[in-house]
């Protein structure tokens, strides 16, 4: 006779109370998961989250209350969960899981790791740490009504990085600075303006017109002459945005006066753009804003939309006044921090959000776009996918069910489970899929990870290799690079100061050429990667490097008609398009690159009909692109089907 403790066998219940588990993330999924774990019988839990509680979290993260706003999510979640089970042993860390102290030995302390994260960089890192420690990982995510849970076990299943993820949406720098055509372009410009005025200056975040725009066909000398003429005619001295702001003492009134910041940003810069007549032959030209004219409308605050204040759209005069107030508030905040201080943009900081809302809308008006509410701009600027509490609850429950299988020793019974928005033809919302084996070509979990990179060794700096290729592309944290040249030359060292002199040199300066091999080690991740270098001088314009065989921008090839005929009852599972808006990029900031190639943005998931049946095409919630397919297990009909894989965000 099997003895039960609650709904569990005694042996499993004892295992739960004795095992030590790690929860990474204490947000929407994390809150539900922590509550489920203690109520299921888990006694030794550690949770880590770097975020603090914002009032916007309270509608779905039910471990938090209004009195907790501004406090650590991990710490408050611990305190709230202990009210469910005071005997539980819970350790909370208000920290980033990517900090070096959370090394492989730290991960080896646990029998199981459960992810409740919202960004790809952290997902990649935890994936590698669990592989290095040989600890099972349960990955999860939600996007509106859609959700997914999957299990990752070294040597048995695909890891999180086995399937290439679509490249993040990027915007050409000249589009942001010269020819914005979508609201997101203006929002990115406004966020960069915030950094130029109050934050850390970055040459890649310039907001003034770009005279190197590839669409400009005239001679650069002519452009300079036009600029000089404009300066002379208007008696304008063009200086950096930050220097200009500092010269006014960040005085909001002075910033809006003639020849000051607002004139530069919303009038003079726009007039300067109009001299680039080539840009406006096939576009509607922008309309400069005149501050004096706006002041005449100051008492006429147009408001459109009903409902909450954040969902209303103000007029030009209203946003001009909001810009003035936010600049004054931010100036005061900066002064309080002392000389040399900088502010960091945060979507949950009201003055910062007011500034971006106002600046973005003024620019939208200039470029003849419909202005947006503060709510809409926050969603786009902060990369927020609207979260639904019930979706988080379902996914958290599925995580625990997969955890019970692992702790019972039944890893082979684990599944990837998709949560659909609407029932499929067999009236199922939850669709289980077989776990795929590791990819032999994965540059993370293969027995000997190896990758081939095509680049120009004469143009690629060591710093670009470190930051753009090893850290950004391959997700390393602190790489060490040794050239396999028979001498063991150290190209990059993770020890501060050891190889900084190399950063400004080209790869060819170190004898790296076509066919060279680089051994890259990240000791924090216990990860070694062999990089084969292919020298190439004919890369596409604005492309610095290519990973050979890596084509993440392409969606999987649809099954053939013949394959569709083999599906039981002639049907494929379907899902309705999501009404949730999509974040433009995985990172909190949208990446801007200098390129003249633009991609159409997508805000919904599509449904396609194939061979008389329904084919679900779910987009990756981080990028909006389709990801790899998995085999579906549907026991009642014993049919093998294919389904698109999503990794979504809360």
C-alpha cells in the first residue's frame, strides 16, 4: 500500500523536504512558483532577483502589497511565502545571478534550478551554469495568454541555446536621427536624449542629425557648407547636447528659450534636416516646432482618449509643458547627486518616464505621426509584454509538476508543455511535446564546442571581438582568449588591466589570419569555445562578422503537404493570434546600429492554414520571430505532430 503525504507518495514527499532548489526570478512566474513550492512540500529554497517592487507589479505578483513598493522582490517574496509555511528554510538574494560569486560551485549546491526570468542574457547564463554543474534546469516563460515550460538536462535534452534565436530587432542610426517613421524610433531617440542630458554619454547614442546618412548623395563638403551657412544665418553654435544643457545649468526656462535646447532639438535640428533635401523627395518632410508659437497654445491643453490619466494623449502644448517640468525635476535630482553624477533611465522612475513620453511625442508630432499615451510609450520603452496573472499561475504549476518528475527519477517522462490561448481542435489548452536531444552543432552543450566566425582581420578590433562577438553574440561574461599559434599568445584576459592595451589593435596585428584558431575560456561559466577564424573582405555593408551556419533570421521551413497528410484526423493544433504587444528587443534598451537596412516590425502572432488543417506558428516572445520546431506528444490520438517552439517573457 502506497503511503501518501497529502497527494504525494511518502518517499517523494521526503525527497521534497530534503532537497535544495534554486529559483531564479521573483516576478510574475516567480511569485506563483515560490508559493506553489512551499505548499507542495519543498522546504529548502533559495531565490535570487535583482529587481525592486514597482506599483505596476501589484496586479499580478500577489506576494507583494502596496507597502512593499521600492523593496527587494526576493526578500519580500521570502517573507510572504513564509506566512504559508513558517517552517520552510528560504534564503533570498537581492542580486544578479550573473555576478561572479554565483559560480559553478554555487549551482552544485542544488538538486534543481527553476528559471522565472525575463531576459535572454540571464537565461543563457543560467543555462550554461546548469550545464557546467550538471544540474537539471526547468526553463519557463509567458507572453500574454501564451506560455511554455521545458526541461534541460545535460546530455539528454537540448539546452536553451541549441536552437539559434532570431536576431533582435535593430534600427539604423540614421533612421533614428534623420528619418523616423514609427513611434518606436522616436521613443528610442528620446531615451538616448535622456542619456545625453542626464546619463552616461555614449557616442552610439547621438541624437543630432546624421550627416553620414547613406541616402545623402551630395558631397560631404556640400553638406558641411550647408551646415555652416545655417549656423551663420541663425547665429547658432552647434555644441554637444550635454555641454549645451550644462551651460544653461539645466534651467528648464532657459532650455526652452530661443537658441537653447528645445530650439535645437525641435526646431533648429529639424531645420537642419530640411537642408538634406534628398531625404524628403519620397517622404513627408518634418515640421519644426516653434516654442513661442507653442506658448500661445499653452492654456489649450488638448487631451484625447478617456480612462486613466496614463492612457490619455496630450496635445503639443501639454507635452511641451511636461517636457519642461520633467527637465527641471531631473536637473534637481542630478544636482542632489553631486558633481560628476549621472542618472540611469528607468521606466519605473516617473520623472524619467515623463521626459521620454514628452520628448518622444514632440518628435512624433514633428514627423507627422499620431502621438501615444504614457502607457503605450512605457510599454514600448520598457519592453513590456502585458502579463496575465492566470497565465503565470498555470505555468508555475507546470514547473512544479516537471520538478516532481525529476525528483522522482523520471526525467524521461518530462515534456515541453505549451499553453495555448484557445483550445486546439481536440479541446486542449495544454500541449505536451517530446524533449529533443542535444544538437550536435550547439556551440554551448556539444562535447567540444566549436564555432566558425567570418570577419575581416584587418578591420576587426580586439575590443570588438571581446564585446560584440564573445560577450554579445556568444553570451560570455568574462572571456579569456588565447591564440593557438604555438606560443600561447594571450589576446584577451579577464583580469583587469592585463590586456587593455590590445583593445585598440586589429586582430591582424597579432598574426591572426585566415584559418587561425582561438581558444576562448569563460571560467565563471566553466565554458570553453574554440573559434575558427575565416578572413573575409566582402562582408555585406555594415556587417562586422558572420557566424558560419548561423541563420537565426529565417523561420523554420513549413512541413510539406505530404507530411501534413500523415497527421491524425488531418488536423494541426491552432492558436489564435495574441493581442499582446511585443517588445522590440530582448534587452531593456533597443540596440541601434548604423545600417540602412530596416525590417518590418511585428506585434502579433500569426496563424496559417496548410493542407486543410490548422498550423500554429508561434513567435518567440523575445524577438517576434519563429523558433525551432519540436515533436508534439498527444497520447489520446498517438499522433506525431510538429509545433513551433516559443521561449517567452513574463
